[in-house]
C-alpha cells in the first residue's frame, strides 16, 4: 500500500470475486463509472489498486480469501479448512499481491471502515464454467494437480475436476467470506453472480451505495446508466474484439472470450446426479448446503 496515496476521506475497499463469477463485469462497471464521471480519456485493463477520484474510492479487485479469516478461525473449523487445497494460485493470487502485509488495512477486525464486496456464483455453475475456462488456458498447469502421493495428475474431464480439485478450491475461498460475514456483517457485502446477471441495475446500485458512491443527481445517474451499458456482456465482448483477445489474455486461442454464455443453471446439462451429490456432501462438511445458493 505504500506505493499508493489514497486521499483522506476516500472509501477504502476490496472487491473480491470467485473465478468465473463476474470479475470483469464488476471491474469494468466501476472503471467506467469513474471514467464517465471524471471525464478522463483512458481506462485501466488490468487489476491493480485503483484510486478513483470521481468516486472517492480506493480499491483492489482480485481473487482472494477474506482478509482476517486466518486470525479469526480456529479449532476444528480451521483444521478442516487448512486441509483444503487451491490446486492453482488463481483462486487466491491477490492475497499475496495485495493483502498479505496489509491486513491492518483490509481486515475488518483491524479496520472498522473497510468495505469488502464479495461476488460469487453457485458452486455447480462455477465448476462447469471454470473447467471450460482451463481447457484452453495458456498455462498447462491449470489442467493438472499434484496428488497425495506427490505425483502430477492430468485433469481428465469435468467429473474428475470436480471430485479432485474443483469443489474444494471453491469452498476454500467461499468459506472464508461466509465465516467473516457472520462477525462483520456491516463490512462485508456478499453479492451473487446470479443477481448481477438478472438485475445489473439493482445489483450495481446496491454495490455503489455500499461503497459510499453517491448517485444523487441526474448527471451521476446518467453516468451510472452509461457504465451499466459499457460493462454489459455484449459490450465487453466488443472490447475483447478491439483488444484482439480475451480480457485476461490467458487463453491460448485468441478467439476465446471471457464473456461466454453466462447462463444460470448450465449445471443441469453438464452434471449428473453423482456430481451433484458429491458437491452436496462436501458443502455439508462445512455447514453449507446447495440450498444456500441460487442454482436456477
């Protein structure tokens, strides 16, 4: 954080997302809202710590576990969580880049003013979408994992992905926000991908309010509507075309897109009952249930 100056009086925020759960759409919504309000001519295309002067907001936008979780979670609950694995760094890469060493800024246990937005998707659709994403990923390591005996194994198919690494990685990230939300409900807003998809106006308006972003006049409302349109799935696909490749630049096929179908309930076609039952059992081990999520 020492590299950045966030003016006094600005809201400091973390926008954390589950992979394949609206990361780019939420990133570009805030990016374009500040751009339209401020009148600046260029926009950011990579995640960093952004200081948005028109929004009076300093925020990071990343995949990470919830700040403060490791200090707050103990006993059997913590032992079970520790046993889970992120088979690739992507689910938690932002923690080491931004959060570690800055817990005094980002943990609600240390900073009563921090605002944390967590955007997540139901675990069945997330697993389907993430497996599809790694099929053409530029890093072959996303298609393999290290087994308990230390050997590297290739992920053979979606069922193999879910049972060996996928749902565990999902739980390992999601659970941290689930736990911290119980203790710090005013600091953490949990937003579903499904709500963002079905009601982007209401979802992003609620997020703006939580981040202390004022939309109290006609000019600001007009900029809000422009940002909604500019961050829609169709607009972001057009941006990828202009950029010459997918938003994260992580696909081997430049024709791939981060903004694919995005359907809610695609798991019904891709998963069988054994997959659904396995996901349900793993969730229950952590006091969670498929019924906790919007699945269709």
